[in-house]
């Protein structure tokens, strides 16, 4: 990779032709590196310090990320869609104007949202800890800038540049964290992550555009898309962040630490789906810009089948080995997290499988983004209601069950909508997936009855892998179609 490809001015007009498979590989590396930052961050704090401190840091991070969802994260999605669509229609000047406009919106809203985030931290989370409150404010700004710049990179296909800065910022953040822990500066545990996100944002921030102003209809469409994306993201990703804040509030320090430990390991498992979304969304927007809706339908079908095949098997293996995973990453102090991890893994799987459907709805029509947004709101309402019923009896485990209940609606709703609207040939796919879920339950019951420990987990995993491979065999060959070149 030449240095000029990831340093200097970002070329919005650059049109890189590469296969969907190569884009997927690069995006997976990018998402994996950033996901590892959060995972390693939590593992270092949880193992070298205390469960209570792990819960405190994770809840502060969740607060900052939640606040960034209140507009800046939505402008990132808008940048990805509208820049890619403009480039697909051949209007690179408009793409540059969109990037500059959304950069200003992101900067202003991030600054405004940082203030209430710091106030909430000072009054309710950190309890009069001014240093932590200030760091939460800075983290809101840094993460908002990070997500926006990331959206631009993927909109213009410069994923190699994103990977380079992901690696650089990961090394910086983890290195600084080790230094902070070694020095005993526990009040600054949020600082390394904040610095990493700031570096990424500054390195890719688009320059000011002095060209034509955006047409009023386009600005209206962008504002509407951003608003509905905000609603959907707040009720889906925001709901996930909110669960950590709720767990911190309803459980004492150690109990909330168990939830934080399980959440840390459950959420990175959806990295493949997130990386696919980062590639699929601009590809669909690009196809929409050139009027090729048939390509969007093909991409939706392929993405959904691929996710069911790959992620269904991967998540099942993780669920069957929850005990081993907790022991490996957290040790005996976090034994109570074993009961929470499978619940969160199932929830993560459900919101992973709908990536193709959600991206299709969000890119093809101006009103399509409303469907997943409204379904997310319903899912969040179901989840919070379930939590209210279960928390008094189950504590933080009730938080996990509530989140799972909400993801049933959020995850399957868009899939059913696209299935019916586009008449997708998915009947056999979901029948096989249902049979796989039944097999997983039966194998788990048999494994638990035998009580063979690690050996039983291994045998159960092998047994399910054979069943899943047999069920999904007809769909394995179709994954080769991702090798076809795509533009943008």
C-alpha cells in the first residue's frame, strides 16, 4: 500500500473497481481491528483491575456511543448513501458537496450532544467525577467524527485507507491504555480510546467544498433519511448501548460487571455482518444511482443467504462453547457471565441476519428507511417491557432477556417485509434454518445431560456442524458469486 493512498486529501471522485469479495475482506479486517480495540480494552481492564471498574468504564463508553447516535451516526449513513449514489450517477461534484455539508452537520451536532452526555455522566454515572465527565464529552465528539469519516471511506471505496488508520489507531489506543493502567491513572481509562478515535477522524476529515450549493430537494431528502436513520439506529444500536447503562443501574458493581463481560464477547461476533453492511450499503446505493434495481435484489438475496449459512453456524458454535469462552477470556471471577452470554449471542445473531434486507430498504426508495426504523422502535418497546417484567426477578439476566425479545422484532421484521415485497425465494432457506435451531436446542439438552464438560462441548459442536452442513449444503456454492467485480 502506497503512503499516498492513505495520507493526504481524500479523493471523493475516485472510482475504484474491485470485487465484492475483496471489498468484503478489507472491510472485515477494518471492522475486526476496531472491534478488537473495544474487546481488548475491556479484557485488559476486567482482568487487570476489577469487575466494578469494568462496568463503570463500559457504561461510560456506552453513554458516549449512545449520544453519538442522536444525529452524528445517522449523518455517517447519509454520507455513505448519498455520496455513493451521486458517484453512481456520475456527479462527483455533488458528492464532494454532500461530504462537506454533512461534515459541518456532524461537527455541530457532536459538539452540542457532548454537553448533556457530560452532565449525565457527572450527575448519575461518575457521581461528581469531573474528569470522567469531560472525557465522556470528548469521546462523544471523537466517536462521532470517527463514524462519519468511516462512512465516507466506504462510500468512495477507499477501504484500504480505513484499514491503515484502523491499525494505527488500534496500536495507539491499546498502547496508551497499557500505560495508563501501569501508571495507576484509573481516572484516565477513557482517554486512550478517545485519542484513537480522534486520530482517525482528523486523518480523514473532508476539506471544505467551495462549489455549488446542494439543491433544496436533495437537502430535504438527506434530512429525512438522516432523521429516520436516527430513529432506527437509536432503537437498535442505541438499545444495545442502553442495556449496559440499565445493567449498571439495576445491578451492583460486580453483577453489572458480569453483564459487561458477556456483552464484550457477544457484540464482536457480528463483525462479519457489519463489515458486509459497510460494503453492501454503498454498493446498493451505487446501483440505485445508475438505476440497476435488479442488482440490488440480487445483492439482497445473496447477502441474506450467505449470512444465514455462515453466521448461523458460527454463532451456534459460540453458544455451545460459552463456558470455554468465558473461562478463556475472563477466568473464574466472571463465572456468572456464562448464563448471560448465550442470550446475548442469540440476540446478536438475530440483528445480524437482516443486514441485506435493511440495506435494501434504506437505499432503493426515500421512504424505505422508515420500515426498519419503525420496526426497531417496536422492538425496543417490546424489549423494555420485557425488562420491566423480568429485572425484579432476574436482575441483569433480565436485561439480557429483554434485549433478546426486542431483537426478535428488530431482526426478523425487515426480512419478512423484503421477503413478501420482493417475493424472495427464501422459503426453503428459513425452513432449513428453523430445523437447525431445533437441532441446536436438542444437542444442547443432550450435552447438558451428559455433563462431560469440555469434551461434551467439543462433541456437541462437531455434531451440530455436521447437521448444519447437511442442511445448508445446497447454498454453499452460491457464495462464489461474490467474486464478480463491482464498481464504487
